């Protein structure tokens, strides 16, 4: 399995020019204001991907990938099949299992998704796995992490990448590919967002509920039983108080609350409940 992250350890320094004349100072202030304005614009897809690569690198620096290549290929195939049935199918989607018994899953901007082995091995079938992955896919499709990052990191985040990012945008004039300097600045910012805890803060409850609702639609479109996510949440609800589940309970609303919200949307998808759960195929890979 090819690496899904960039080994970005060195950031480019941002040096201020010498300010001798008052006019130069005034121009510099105006330039910085323009750059800040540029940095607050919506991320382009290239920028979103570069930022997500940095966050992914941070995760994999703390938790390695699970050694089973068969498991990695299986989860990646399921995830990519689901992603194909969304309006952002063109993203470079990559799905991987991290080797930890804690129970959680993480969606990075740009399409990298990590799910813990502790969560995967507690699922009962492929439709449950599809429900979990579809929930994370929905976060990426709706750009929930980007919204949270921009509102939660505030000016500190923008100032750390704004100069390189704005300069790259101005240089491209709306076209071309993201320059290496801009990629490096964004990827390093992604690593920092993980280190300082900004990325691990819980998303707004409304975003989590929206991702759940969207997940059952994605699963249904992809040929899975939409109740797979409900079953996975029921399993999590029974684990409350388990130390391995502490991670997901700290970053998501209570599983019982999520099930209650999903019950409002399930009647519209009842006709898809006959879709296969694919238990044997799932256990053939995961039980090894």
C-alpha cells in the first residue's frame, strides 16, 4: 500500500522585509491586510487536499497503519465504492486502518479517512463498516472539518499559512496548480492543527447529525443496508464506560442521541433495508 501522506517536517520561514520609510510601512500593512483577506476565502480543492495530507501525517506519526495488507485493501475498496456515490467522487479518496484498539474514525479534509482497528473488529458486517465510513465521507463532502478549523483556529491559523497561501493564489491568478511552497505551508499547518488539539475538538452536534443522515443515503445509493450505521451505533451505545470507547465518546454525541436523530430519517429509506449486509465477506477478512 502506497503512503497516503507527505513527510513534511520543515516549514519555510516567513521573513519580514526591512521597513525604513513610513510609506513602505504603510504599503506593508496594506499588503498584509490583502493577504489576510485572501487567506479567509474558501479553500480551493488543492488547498483542502494539502491541508488534509498534513493532518494525516500527524495521525500516522502517532498511530501506525495496521500491518494486514488484505484488511487495508478491503477497507479501501469499500470506502472508495461509497465515495463514488457522492458529489465529490473526484477527490483522491484513501481509506486506511490504524493499528490501535481505541474506537474512533477520522476524516481529513481532501478525502483521507482513517478508522481504528479497534472499531473495525467490533463491527458485525460490511454494511456496518459502510455506515461508519459513509459518516466520515459525509464530513468531507460537506467540508465540516474546514468549517470547524476556520472558526476554531481563528487568526492564529490564518496568520501561520496566510502569507504563503495568498502569495500562491495571487501568483496563479486563479489558475495552475498549488505551488510547493503553498502545499508545504498548508501541510505543516495541518500537522500543527493536530498537535495543538484544534483538529481533535468535537464537531458541532448539528454537523454530526447531518453526517449521519447523509451516511445512510450514501450507503443506500451504494447498495448497502442503511441500517448498518444504526447497528454500529447500537454497538457503541452498549460500550459506554468501556475505556477503549472513550475516544469516540469524547469526539461525538452520545450514540443513543444519534440513533434518535436517525429514526426521523429512516422511514424514507425503508425500501433499501433489504440490501445485503455481507457478513461472511466481512468476517473472512476482519476475523483473521
